[in-house]
């Protein structure tokens, strides 16, 4: 019995400690909760797009609890070991008094069919907890709800409820004050392991050295971070996963180091925190950060996971490559650092030896006199995969281009630099003529495919127009200049 207890996954659900025994490591939190009777957590898309399964997870962060909304359909149960899970079913007080978030939704008539409502409740709850004493803004509410879909098109009253939720009296529990509540913190501390978490098919080392040694010894293991991609292998592809090596408990990899030279972001830093640090240094990337997936996805996935995934349409890579980012790779006790663009050898192929992993990414500080922009083109504004994503960093000294880094996603088998376009700019006057020459050179850099997101013709034309847009925005626009843009269909095809 003692050996079985040591193998239990221990966490808290709606204030009640639970122990999960004998679960397959690929069991999703959504399925576990529903099988335990928590059917207020709904299954909609099972791929992190609709938000019906949203829960809030609380995790110790020093002397406070960090609350974040995540998609339970993509969260694997072993990763909540030592954490607290909140669902819509556990928000009301013991006497039945609704939580302010719930009451605001009722008072604003913000539930129609009701299927999506628990997910909206939890996304708004996470926002409510992070607001503290501040009042919500419309922009903040929209960002908090970016991962939730209402198929009844009832967004207006839902947004109204989000704006009104802080006007109610503070609840007896699940308020911003709970983040520093000593009793709640102590209960979570009691669940923390002093040793690595080891379950059949799942290992979660606590130190970087232990993680590196484990992966070197077992290079066939699958590194798990936020599960935003691996979760789909479970829910959509029904794959049998290899042994999982969880990176989320490695303390050293959860840090962001700030220097005058730039930022070093560890492999376990979640996207939301990573983007916050990058945008603080480069405000030009704020829109990309806002449009990167949804808040629950950014709360789960990691920036280095996005890098290591190697997808040709990963939206972070064009921006990072344009900035001159470098990745630190580690195998056992040995490390090496390479430019990010050199990590990708081909479609889903990376310059990683067996047992080697991405330890961190270094994002250099923006050089003086450098213009920076990133543009994402997709079928819809929020929560969509890009057809084309372009990153541009051009340094202009004395009216001439002294440095240029241009990168695109969606244009090749990997995120890649536009080296011919860069060469067309270097040493030239920062002018429309030089930009036109660089735009023409893009056809020598890329030969994109046609797929369901966009045709080859569309991608080539849009990539050239994004480069022109970059110049226009830094040199003022006029109707005459806009005429220089090549007309392209707004549809996916070539019409």
C-alpha cells in the first residue's frame, strides 16, 4: 500500500485534496474530472479551441499562488501533481451564494444554451483573480475570453458581465486575496515532492542536471511541456505515447534572465510570461503576442516548446529570427549555442542529437536605429494558424541600410530567413526602390506550397506586400504609396 501511495498523483480540486492512482500518463484532466462526476467541465472540440473545458490551475510561485486558465482537454493529469484545480462547479459558497463572476453572468443574461458558460466562467475567474483591486477593461476582458467560443453569438452580454464582475462584494473564497492566503499556500506546500516525480511512463525531474541526465539516458522519451501539441496526439490522433519526460518542474528552466545584452528565457517559461518579457523590451511585438493562440494556450505552452516543435508556421520564430535569437542546446553536461534559424534542417527536422534538448533561447536587445515589426496574416484575427507570418528588423544609419534580418513562417518547410531580400537591402538607401528590389528577391528565397490556408500565389504576393507595408509604416503612408501594393485576393485561392 505504501508503494502504491508513493505512485499517486496528488492535487486539489475545488478545495478538496484528491489522489489519482493507476492513471495512464496520457489521461487528460478533462476526462479525469468528468469521470469523477465533475461534468460541469464540458468537452467541445477537444483541441483547445472552444474553451468549454476551461479550468483554473493554481501553482505555488514563491510565497504566492499563481492562478491561470488552461484547457483541461490538453492538460495531462500528471502535470497537475502538487497543484490546485478550480472548476465552475466549485465556485459557489457553501450556502449557495454565487461567485461574483457567476452572478455577473446571471444578471447580464449572458448564458443562452449554456454549454459554453462554465468555460466562460473560468476564463473570467482567472482574469478576476489577476485584477486584484483594479477594474477590468474591455480590452482585458476580450483578451481573457480569446480562447472561448459562444456558438449562440451571445458575446455582448458576456463581455458586459466581465466588465461588471468586480462591482460585487468580495466572495468568501476564490478572491484575489487567496493568492497570498497562508492556509491555502500551506496546503499546496504539503503536496510538493522532495524527490523527482516518477510514475509508470512519466518522469518529472526537479533539477536541470537531473533532467539532462534522464534524457541522455533515455533519448527515446518524449519531452512534455504545456501539452498544447502533444495533447492533440492523444485527443485527435489517439496515439500511444512513449515515456514522457516533463520539463515543467525544472526550477532552473522556469527563469527569465535579464541582461543589457538581452533576455535568456528558460525552456519551461510559459508563453504568456515569455511574451510579456519580450514585449516589455520590444513593444513592436505586442500585437503578435496578443494574437498568438489564446490566453489558455499561452498559459500552458512554452516559448521553447514552440521553438523545439519546429513547425513551419510557428508564429514566434519569424520574430525571434529577425531579432537574431540564439538557442542553447544541452546534452548531458555539454551545451552549445546556435542561431535559431540554424536549428531547422528540414520539415520537422532539427539539429538535435539524440538526448539533446533546447535548454533556453536568448533574445538580443534591439540594436539602436533598428526598425522592427512582425505581421501575421490569417483567416481570422484571433486564435488562428497563420498563412504567412513575417518578421522584419532593419537597421538604418545615415539613410542607408546597415543591417537587415527578414524571416517568414508559412513560406517554406521551416521558418527561414529571406537572405536574397536582405542582400538586396544592405548598403542601399532606405527607399521604396530598395524595398521593391527586396520584395522581388523574395521569389528567390521561397517557393511556398498551396494548402488549405493559402495558395502559393497568395503567399508570395502577401510576403512582398508585408515588406512594403513595413517600409510604409516607418516612412509615412499616402494613397499614392499604397498603390504600390500588389493586389491580391482576400480569398485563399488565386481568383
